[in-house]
């Protein structure tokens, strides 16, 4: 007989209503928060892999040459059928106009739905405390932008689909009664997982773990167990045999046992970034519940379906950690944001198991108090880490947004002028790593006709069509949210050097009030010699500043001072402890900065480079020891 010694759950009708309301709240809150991130930092132009999608999928769809075999065609080592279907559906709904913003906004609902699905299944027959604790955890983790790559790039919904399909598959294996209908549903879902991402094949292995746990708890029909395990192994084997070759990714794969073990440890310690071996002990606090549960289960064979669901999810996360380590584990120093949704699921599943321990009525009171304290400590540690890392995640989004704006400028300039020089820049200034191939794409009339509004030259038929599409609606939504957030102080500095108006201390040679250093321009170290650029060239500045006026505003300007002055606004917020230590400066006055600017209307000439406070009577913070020469 299966026994569950958890706290008494609410009646089924009340529990169902509560879960439905909570699920709706999760979808709305997560979608709203991620819509804000998309509005602040998203762009509508294709980026890198999305150009391949546009050329191989959407352009043939528009000109009538689409082949059904393209549904199953590989993308690197993946077969992203469902991502393609979503993209094609949105493309058709938008009147044949493609937009990353449309996909990114749509993905916020997919992400919210994925977390809501996990919550509903995790709280099945749970007590009130578990409901509320998991709801709070899901809402917080679903709102913050640690997975910003998946948030900003529409093509990345493959990660959300991978997770959602795995949750559904594991839940069927955990909750449904043995039978041929359950067997059939497991097979269908396991096959569907193969077409989310390459590592979707490992979902079948997680089902085997769940079936073994259920069989250990109480006997299951042997025919059912054997059939499910064999079917899942066949799906797994079929997925392995059908994996596309992607030789270009070989340098990223883990090399040897050490690389694999190190990369797996990095994934499982997320969101912690262990810089010393002793810090690897911290994740034991978050992963201890599954180990303790397994020890207890092997001894007692007592478990609820919900606990087995959690263990199935944890098994899936562990398998994904192995897959990430194998495919991208060489010299890994941190978990890329696009993979971070996977270990997040492990954190939530371990939290669910831990809540089960403290609600176990058999446990003595002191043990339950100790467990509650351990949960509280783990939550505090992880919350502290997220508080520290969220500014860095936002800075990464801002950097990606600045690159997007530069890419939009150069791509649109080429489409308007057909001057190839606009594409002769680094791969982070144009939206594809190969400028010659990008030019080939942009020269296609079909591709031109499906590009989003920000890339359409003014006055063309393509612009008129794009302005009537859902892509323009997405831009309007983005502008509306940006305008609303601007009322609360959100700013979007220009990426263009603009002519300065009015009087300023920067013209009179006044004594600098602070200090600074720009150590890197366009990824090259700079010394005392001049920096040479041409009109319309991109400039990327990296450095630090000590600004006594930062208590008034952190903002400052990079000023090019010649016969006229040209300014680029910078809004820094990166902390530089090393500069504080060396310069003996105050924390509130010391910042690291990264600034990106384009020279659209700066005439040829030699310019002194200064950092200055904002305003018509801004003060010079420091003078840099080199000139910027804008060549004809």
C-alpha cells in the first residue's frame, strides 16, 4: 500500500481552484516581468542563428518553395520542430513580416505557462505551506532576468519547450495509473521531446528513473514496466542515432574527464559561482534534499507521487547537466544564461522535497524545526546571490541592447544606400558574423520583403507592409512600455555622438574634478598614441571613472572636443572594487563603464577626449591622454 505522511491536503475541489488561480497569477506575473525586459532591451531584427531561420525557413515559405522536409531539418545538433512551427505561425499571422520582438513577447507567455505547469504538478495534493512557498519561489525566479538570452531572442524558446515537454512527460510517468493509455502517452511525449532540442532525448531516460522508483515503492505490472523501459530506451537510442553532426561545435565540447566533471559541477552549483574549492560545499545545502530523500526511500519504500515527480525532475536536470557539460563544457567558467532555466528547475524540485520533509507528521518536532531553518538558510543564500548577480544580468542585457541598436543602424544604412562599407564592421556591430554572407542575404528581394519595420528603407513597399503588420504593433507596445517606465526614471542613452549645444567648462580648460581611465577601445588596449576612426565607425569604450558629482547623478558624457564638441551619454553602474582600493575612492563615486558610440555626423579632424558631467555647464571629470583622429 502506498503511504503518504504529508500534512493533510485541502479537499480536491478547493485544491483545484487554488491551483488554477495560482497558475493564472504565475503566467500573468512572469509574462509581465519578462515583457518589461523585452521592452527595455529587445530588438526586432534577426540575430545570428535567426538569419539562418529567415533564409532557410521563412523566405521559402513566403515565395512558395517550402518543402515539408524542412520541418525535420537539423539546426546545428538540434531538430527544433516546435520552434519552427511557432515562428511560422507568427510569421503568417503578421502578414509575412518577421519580427524578433513578436516572438520574444510571445515567448513570455510560453515561459510563464511552463512555470505554471511545474507549479500545478508540484503542488498536487500539497498542503497550504507548500503551495505558498513554491508560489513565492516560482514568482521570484520567474521574474528576474538571469535567463536574459532566452528572454531577448525569440528563437531561444526551444529551451522553454524542452523544459515544458520534460515536465509533462515526467508528470505522466509519476502520476498516472499504469496502463496502455499511459504507455501510449509516454511514447508520444518522449518522441515529441526529441524535436525540442538535442538533449530532449534524455527525457526518456528520466521516465525510466521514475518508473523504477514507482516499482520500488510498490509492485507495478511487469508488462507495463518492461514495455515502458524498452520503449524509452528505443526512443533514447533513436534520438542518439538521429543526432545531426555539428563539427563546428567540437571546440566547445568537454575534453576528458576533468572537463566533464568540472562543467557538471558548474551547472549544479548555479547560481553560485564557486571561485574556491570550499565554495563547492555551498550547493550541498540546495541539493541535500534529493540525497536525503533517496536514502530514506531506499530504506522505507515510502513516497508520494509528488515526491517521485520531484525526483524525476531532478534526474532530468542531472542528465541535462551532463549534456551541457559534454556539448559546451570546455574551459567553462560560468553557466551561460541560456542554460540557466535548467538548474533553476533543480532548485525548485529540491525545495519541494525539502518542504515535504518539514511537513512530514512522523518527524519529531526538533527535526522539523531544523529542516525549516535549513530551508530558510538556503533561500537566504540563493536570494543573496541573485541580489548580487541581477545587476550584472541587467548590464549584459544593456550591452546586448546597445549592440542591437548598432546592428540595426548599420543594417538599415546598407539597405537604404547599398553601400557595402556599412557591413564592414565586427560581428557585434552587424547582426551576423560573416559580412559577405549577410550582404548576400540582404540582397535577396524575398528577404527584403519580410524584414521588420526598423530595417525597411523609408518610402518602400516593404516599409508600408511592415507598418501594417503585427511587427509594428510589437514596436508600439515596446514604445508604450518604455514611455511608461521613463516616468519612473528609466533612460535609454543614445548610441550616437551628438553635437553639444551651449557653454561648458569643457571648452575653457578648467581643472578636472575627478579621475578616470579608458583602457580599451574597440577591444584593443590604448596608450598615448592617437585612435583613428572614420565617419560612421563604431567605438567601444571600456574603463573606470571616479566622479565626485555622482551623488547628484551617475551619468556622464564622453566628449570629443575639437572645433566643435560631440557628446556620448554614459550611464554606468558597475562596481569596481579594485579601483576603490587603489584610488582610495568612495564606492558611490567609483564606477566601471562600458560605452558604445557611432560617429554619424562627426566631421574629419583631431579631437581631445574628455569625460564630463552632464548639463550646459558640465564640468570636466578627466582628460584622456590621447586624441581621436576622425579620418576622411
